[in-house]
């Protein structure tokens, strides 16, 4: 029994915090801490991923022990959804850590605090995913944001990086202010910051309408900024272009998905007040399990939208409109980009719109679709940025799409990997990106948002243009100058690993494993 309770006492979020402190200590006592921390970060992340995966296999019905049910007065939510998000964050961090050291050495920025900041960012993301209280949500967002400000300007010798970090900091500070005011308004409307009590207050119509509407609006502003959704997306292209390529890949995937996990918690409390009353089997940590695709379930799982209160309908429609505009603006603007990092930045805005469709669906299928999409998008986007980091030169050249002309002749394997990433981002079968969109679109249609799915399909067709333009340059254009690459062993391994994973989960899209 004691062996079973050990993972409960130290779930992934606590291991991540402990490893972050250990990396800071390694910074202080190691002269060449960059390589040491790279190895330590990789080992720590592999351990945390293994521990999180093991947590998903634990037997249900362990809430009687009371080990974590009442931890911090229920401010942290230890369920299967949050644990899967933990795995996604760690996978993103692991992939980035694997090719960061080679990139940072190339641009003379191999400073030892890099991996400590990366780990504290992952810790903040886990706080967001596990939050069951508005205060924990705010702490997690600020922890993640502060590390991102520093990582954006990590290339301190580049004026563009410093400028991007300052711009991100100023805009992010305003967004945090809106978020904090929204939390205060929501507390004034319901008398609590706990998601469960907020949900019960809305369900029983025991709230102050004006404060609730103001609170929800301000919360949406803060979260939409972190997700980089319309109309709070303008910072993303400048920041992603200015930051180091590994950091851009990390922020556009793990950072976006972390903010989306916070969106899920808020939406579950405000939009779906009846979700906690569904008699699902207990989850791995003794909290109600919100994902229905588990073999231990012994009940019939509903697949319709949960909760149709006026508040739910209004918020669904608002987020649906924002999602539609986000997909349109992101993909249409990406068509005009010539810099590949800016193109991927604007396309990431479009992907934020697709993932918001899972929130709009307001169903367990929508949440499962978000999880699958998050895994596929993380592997694809980071793989693409790994290729960019390999090709990018010290003087920030080779970042235009036309610079990829003739790449297939010089480096056919690398071009094939990049083509896989572009096809997956475009949503072309049999790659993982196709099924990610399929599950999201299916959930939206079943929830009655067919018009939103039509917009998503239309924008996906637009996205094919700029994704396929990269492939056209690599295979059907000639390069006037030779492309010479430096030795990037771990970076190439990261690219191959991500491509193989995309093919596997694309050919075998077993969403039931979630």
C-alpha cells in the first residue's frame, strides 16, 4: 500500500518543482553548467514523463486514502486530464532541450540559466493545468509568463530579441492586469475563487449578473492573450521571430496549450456546471475523472453537450465567434508572410482557433479532441522549428521561405522531414494533424456548431497554400547558393523522432488511449 501512495504524494507537478531547484543549484556550482544542465534537464524530463505515464495506470478508487483530495484545500486538481497535459508539457520541453544546446552554442548564447528557466516555465504550465482555484491559475500563468519574458530576450546580443522581450513584457503585463481584475470580479459575483463553488453558484443562479459578465469578459481577455487568439494575437509574430528558434517552438506549443488548459478549467466551471454531477469512475488521484475513454468505466458515457444554461449559451457563442475570427485572421495573414518563423507564428494563431473549437463544443469529446490535437500540434510545430534551427545561421539568415529553395537536392532526408511537418500542420492524411482536426470538427458538429466547422474547413484550405509553398521551394525551386549545415546530431535526432511520432499517431489514431 505504501508503494502505491508514493506517486500520489509526489505527482509530476511536485517533481518538476524539485527538479527546477536542482537545476538552479547546478547553475551555481558548475562552471560549465550549460552542458551539465542539458544532460540533467533531459534526465529529469524523462523521469517526470515516466512517472506521469505510470500515474495513468494506477488503479481507480484510491480517494479513500485522502492523500491528495484535500491537499491545499482542493486548490489543485489531480485528474487524468491534467496529467495528460503534464505529459504534453514535458514532451515539448524534452524535444526543445534536446536541440537547444547545439543551437545556443552556434549563436554564442549557451548561458547556464537557460534550462532552469525552461523548467520553471513547465512548472507554471502544470500549475495552470492542475488549477482548481483562480489564484492558482493566476500564479501558474505569471510563473510561465515571467520565464517566457526572459527566454524571449535570451539572445541578449541581438537587438531584435531584446526588443521582442520588452514588447512581450509590456503587453503581457497589461493582459495579466485584465486577468487579475477578472478574477476579482468573478469573486465578487460568486463569493469564491474555487471552481467547484463557482460552478454551483452559477448552476443555482446565485450570483450577481453584472459582476459575472464583467469578470468573464476580463478573464477572456487575459486568457485569449496567452493563447494568442484574435484580437489579442499581434504580439505573437514579433515575439516568435525575435526569440531563439527553440524558444519560439516551445512558446507556440507548450505555452499556448497551457493557456488552453486553463481555458478548460474556467469553461468547465462557467459553461458546464453539471459536469461534476456525472457519476464517472474515480480517477488516478481520487478526483472525478473528466475523460470518458478509460477501460475501467462501467457506465454509459454521454456524448452530448453538458449544460445549456443561459450563461453557457452566451459564452459558447462568444468563444465560437472568437474562434472563427482567429482562424480567419491567422491563416489569411500567414499567406502574405515571407519569413518562415512569422508564417508559423500566424499559423499558430489559426491553430489556437481550431483548439478553441473544443472549448465551444462543451463536451467530453471536445476535451478529448483538444488533447489529441495538442499532442499532434506539439510534435509537428517543434519538429518544424527544429529544422529551422538547423538551417538558421549565426547572422539570422536563411529564415526566408525562399531560402529553402533546392533543399531537397542538398539534404533530401531533412527536406522529407520538413515536408511531413508541413503536411501535418496543413491537416493532410495520414499524418497526425489530420485526425487532430477531425476529432475537433466532429465534436463541434455534434454540439450544433456546424457553421463554425465550415469556417474551420475553409481556413484549412487557405492554410494549405502557405504550408505547401515551403514544400514547393524545397522540391521545385533551384537555390543560387549552396546550403552548408553544421553538425547537429541531437537536432537531427529530434526531427526524426518527431516525424516518426507524427506518422505513428496519424496511422493509428487511437484516441481511446486518452
